[in-house]
C-alpha cells in the first residue's frame, strides 16, 4: 500500500486526536484517494526504467504524460539484463508504438521473446535507442534495429536470436 502514502483520505471522527492505533483506524471510512503527484517525462533520450518502474509507467496515473509520449512514437529499444549485462534490441513499429510494446513486457516480463522467457524480468532495465515518427517506413526502422544489433553485438553476445 506504499502507493497510497500521503494520498489516502479518511473520515476523521475526533478532531482532538492526532494519532490512533491501526485497529481503530481500520474502522474509519475511506472518503477518497488523492491523485499522486505526476512524474515528469524525462525525454526519450533520458528514459531508463527498471521492471517495477515499467509496470508503474503502464498502470499508474502519475505516469500519464509518459504514456502519452510513448504512444506517439515507434522505434528501437534496449533491454539490459542487469545481472549479467546481456542485452536485447527490439523494435516497435507499424501499428504498435513503444507504449503498446512495453505494456506487453510489463504484463508478462518477456514480450513473447524466446531468449527472455526464462529470465527474471525484475533484473531488466528498459531504455530507448532511437525513436521515429509513426509514419516512418518499416524498412527504415528495420535497418536501424539491425544496425543496433550489430553495433551492440546482441546476436553474438546478447539475447537476440535474429
């Protein structure tokens, strides 16, 4: 319930009492939950998120601006397994934007990638290598993805099979 810290609003019965035991507090009605403070989007070139943060980005209201930004672009992303440094280069293109692709990772941890299936996603770090306008031709995005796989050696020393 850490995400409710400083946000839970309860119906306080006694204005003279400033503290109470948990068993007493449990009997007070919850009258509301205040909005969380928004987290400012850092920009595409500064975005780095671990798996827990990725899950929060895809679900929590305070990351609404992040979801808007990630919905507006397609591109090339990097997943790094922080336990051993191996990397996976992926792309989101066509109808699938970065937000959609990363939402899949947030929900199942592997995004249906064979090499990621057996790994613990809690050690993953997500970042963007390059973003494109959604109107960019698929061949241009494919070329960029291939370039990053070669440049980072993710086929030979990483988690890319293709």
